[in-house]
């Protein structure tokens, strides 16, 4: 079984992209500028393919709060 987050580190894995979507328009998210370590996404930007909103990933944690 593949975990979306590792229990100890809480880092994001690419498998999460299959189930998350843009919180504003529900569009698909594309991962850009990623930095990976052992399959874990440490940093990058999630970009909505529908509305263009951007959501940063910092220290392995995606920030999916809608833009202000």
C-alpha cells in the first residue's frame, strides 16, 4: 500500500496528485519546479490547469488555501 504522506515526515508524494484538485474551480493540478528526495516532493508549485491559480509546496507540505 502506498501512503500519500509518510507518518513521520508528512512529506507529499506524487500519488496525491491523483486525488487533490484546485480548491477554487476543482480543476486538475499540475506539479511544477519540484524538488524530490526519495520519491517525496519537498518543494514545488501546484498549478491549476483550469484557472491558473498557484499553490506552493514548502517543506513537503502543499498549501491549498485559496488565493486572497
